[in-house]
C-alpha cells in the first residue's frame, strides 16, 4: 500500500514540476522567437507549442495522441498494481512514465491539443524540443527496457539451467 502512495506522490510531483516549468516558459519565452541560451553550446530555451508527438509525428491528431496516452496510462497502472510493488526497477519505470504521460495529457486536454515544449539541445539541432514530462517518459521507458532485458536474461539462464539439469539427469540414468 505504501508503494502505491509513493507512486502517486512521485508521479504527482513530476506532473507538478512539469506544469510549473511549462507555465514559466510560457510567461518568459515568446513562441517563434530565437532560442535563449541556457548552457552555451549545450542547452537552450525555445518555446514551441507542439500539436504532435516527438519530431512532430501525428501533428494535429490530438484525439489519437490522447487515446494512446489513455491506453498507456491504464497499462502502466495495471503494471504498477500487478508487479510494481515487487520490483523496484519496474516500479520506478512505470511511475516516471505515468507522471510524464499525465503531464503532457493535461496540456493536450486543456491547451487546445498543444503541448508546451521549451528545452532544446543546442548541439543536436535535429533533436526535438522537449519538456520535463518528456524527460520523465524517456527515463521511465529506458528503465522499463532495462527491466525487460534483465528479465529476459534471467529467463534464459533459468531455461539453460533446467536443460542442463535434464541432460545431467539423462546421463545419470
């Protein structure tokens, strides 16, 4: 029970930080203005109201993006309820994806289908402008990939061990 409360607090914190930083970006930056360097040569602030996903995919298909986010949110909550408390890596992965997804969903629903993005890597011009919610989603997805790789390796070792045991048993007979 405590782990579920922690997941709600952390995901809520991600949503809060995301919405707060987006409100500052909207108040201080001008959409379409030249980027403002933050860490010269590395990170700049550049306000964009994005109607799509990363790299502009599915632009102006807000209802599809909201639907995908709702499905992913339900799957993430199910993962948290079924496995999350038993595995710390999966717990944190799901919590970060949940918080980030809800942060961007709030924008899509309450800001006319537009997500506020404002962080851009200056050294990687083609990388999309992003926000705190996007960071949480990417971190959570990376942790989830690591979780599934570790789980696959464990299964492989278990199957290999079972085969070896069966081979050893047959040789002893």
